[in-house]
């Protein structure tokens, strides 16, 4: 039995309603997605600005050192001033989530360290341990952003 014309019209009307509702929901979702992207961008920019503000204080300190420095400034005074600025900058970066990795003396970990040299070990217990750090590594909020470049004790090829 053929559906009645009335049933077909009713179903077509419902289909049009569903299509309209679907189009509205798709548009609302697209607007939501665009808003979230904009809001995330604003949050990223605010976080970058907050870090820049903290670093500006360190830059001001460097400017003061340079402004007050001349050929008669004792090297020891410059060294002390630079060390103070270095500590201040590291403190600000650490408070933002930066963690310095200096693995000398610890077991070599290829997920955190990049071995750039080896040196013979005097004791088997030293094998596969970091003997020296050539360049510190860094994590940012727990994620590795630069591996430490290290020298590793190794007895390979010896004994």
C-alpha cells in the first residue's frame, strides 16, 4: 500500500525540520570552535606577556649594569652583577615552569640526555653514567624541550 500524500508531506516537513536543526547545530558548533580557538590564542598571548613582564625586570638590571660600566669598572664587580642577573633570570624562568637538567654523576638516560662523547670508566659501576655535562638540558612543565649534552663513561672496547 502506497503511503498517503498527507503522510509524505508530514515526513517531508519533519525532514526539513531535521535539516534546519542540523544546519543550525553545525553553524553553532563552528562558531563555538572559532571562539575556543580565539580564546586559546588570547590565553597564550597573556601567558607570553606575563613572562615578558617578568623578564623585563631582568633586562632593566642588565641596562643598569651596562649604563654604569666603563673601562675602570673592576672585573669582579661586573662578574658579581652578572651573576645576580643570571640568578634572577633563572628564578623567574623556574617559576614559569623551566627546570634545568645537569645530569653529571647520574645514569645515562637517552630520553633526557644526548651523548656527544664517551670516556673510559675506571670502575664498572661508572659504566653508562654521565661523566660530564657539556650543555645543560631543560624541561618546561615536565616536558623535555632540550636534552642535556653529555659525556658518558663507557668500558666498551676496553679490557
